[in-house]
């Protein structure tokens, strides 16, 4: 059994910053790429950012230059630093990772966190 648990969501004003964390737990052998997605009310879940196991990153155009994804492999944790937040960034943010266990097989376990709410409002 593996899981991802997000933390750090909350209410901020436009222009402010917020940091999210997502920690993996369980009988984990390794974790490949880790990513953040978000889903606003009435919209589909969308990609935000991804980081590979060796630190390569890619961002959605909407957050490029404002958000920074990072990870601590020893802590099995991925972070998302969000700056210059606007109302368009308000959503539930989900952590996603492909997690390998001794029994997961060659493809690993696609795993989602439960989500953390980010609200941007004045």
C-alpha cells in the first residue's frame, strides 16, 4: 500500500505566494517522475508541472516562470512553490507519481494524492 499526501493549501490574496508539499509513504522501492495537476470547479484536471527522478522539469505554459517544482528524493517528497498567484490559479491541487514497490511490476503504480485546496481571493 502506497499513498501520496498533500499539504500546504489555503487562502491567499492575488499576488501572494504559497507552497505545497506532497509526501509519499509505503513500501516504496523507487519513484519515477512526480507531478502536480490541478482542477478548478467545472473544469477538467490539468497538468501543472512535472519533475523527473534526476531533476528535469517541465511546466504548463500558464504557470511557467511563476511556479517551481522540486523534490527531495530522500524524503520522497515533491514540492510546488507558487508565486504571483491569481484567481485563475485557484483549484484543488493534486500530486501524482508512478511508484514502484516490490510487487508493482514493471509499470509501477500510478498514484494520486487526495488533493489540497488553493483559494486565491481578495
